[in-house]
């Protein structure tokens, strides 16, 4: 079994939005705390997804205070950022390197299974996690198999939300028979349901802050004692 994620929800922002945020700070200044107000009129989903990315990559602490690695990354040139991001990625995704699969040879299906097992995710969340990792790895020169690089989104697939065991059973199911429904344990993790809720434009900033606090609490409960 792959090592479970310990540092909270993985990056689900787009890698391009992450780089754009770093560039904006490079052109201005790094604030003493990264919170939703730093993003101005940007959507709540964008701001909270970037904050989650910074925390997962250990660029800010649990309160959003920038760590030394943040300043180094922001002030680096585009070329200098590549090895820095490679190091951050390898540190943040330990189960992706030297674990159950070799990402230089794995299929897209194996990679998706690794994401599901590591982060207990499903559906579109798998696509978002995969999208950020593949883009970050490609940018920083981390070797990936051609099959992972050419991966297609799975959110619209009939088997997207199923476990590996269920997908295998579905392949063996005779024609005309309905596969069994997913169990409660296979539902999307609560923190990802909350993150999806942040996309609702009708939710106010105070409610978003409360939801984000709950997400952080749930991530803390998964951390080792």
C-alpha cells in the first residue's frame, strides 16, 4: 500500500495559476502572511487552491506565514526555479518516487490508482491532482512515462469514481448486469467535498474561511501522532 498523504490536501490548482502567483509576488513583494485577501478580486476557489498548494509544498506554514523556501522560489529566475520545484515535488509526494510504481514506466491507469490510494480521492479530484503533478514534473525536468504525460481526464468516465477493485469487477461483469454501488468508505473524502463547496460563488468570505479552517483540521487529524 502506498504511503498516505500526511501534509493535507494535495495541489488541485492549475500549475499555471501557481506560477502566475509566484510571478506576481516576484514583481511586487512577499506579504507577511498568505491569506485570501492577498488575491484581491480573484475567486475564492482560486485563492484557497493556491494556499493549499503552498502549504502542501511547505512554502508557508499552517497559518500561511511564508517559509524560507518561499522567498527563494519567488525571487528565483524561471530557470533557477526548475530544480527548486523538482526538489519540492519529490519531498511532497514521497509515495510517487521509489514506491509501488515507477513513474518513468507506469501507465496512466497505474498513476491514477496511485493518486486514489495515496490521497483517498476520486472523480474530478484525481484529474486536478494529476494535472498539477504532471505539469510541475514536466516543468522541473522530472522524468515521467510517455503514457502518464499523455493521460486523459477521467472525470466523465463511467468508472471514474470507482475503486480499483470495483473497476476490475466491472470489467469482469457479464453484459446486462449492474455493478454494485460504491460503499460509504469509497465516497469522496470530506475535505475534498468541502474544497468543492468553496467553488460556490454564493458563499461569503467568512463562510469560506470557516470551511478552510475545517479542511485544515481534517488534514491535521490524518497527520501522524
